C-alpha cells in the first residue's frame, strides 16, 4: 500500500510465489499510510523457502493478533500510537 489510510487487512491467506528475496505478504510501503489495521492473516511463502513477512513503514498501524511470519507461533498486538508491541510467543508443539 502507498499513501493509504484507514484500511483493514484481516482474515486473508497471502502468498507471493514470484518473490525472490523480499517476500512481503503485506507491504505497507511508506510512512504516509496512516491508521491501518492488520489482524488474523495467514502468511505463506514463495514455494522456494523464502518466508513471507510484513513490511510496515507506516505510522499508526494497529496489529490485532497477527502472526509475524509463516507458521509462526509469535502473535503481535500493537496499538496505533504505540512505539512498542506486545508479543505472545507460544512454544512449538512437539513433533513425534
């Protein structure tokens, strides 16, 4: 997104199979995008091991329970005016 304000990005499954180095499932490109909300999206990969992430150069983005990367158990919460985020790190389930 570029120069985009007050958008809600939630509940999506996002992959970018064309990515080679930067695989931004969600790309908020610049600081002029304000007051956006990101929550509950599932981030994929490019099929070649490049993991999807969120690039957020915006101001006042709110995170409401958003995974930080593909298969991540790290869930991010952040209020719009906050400079720090609250993050829940859940242990991975054992593999048998």
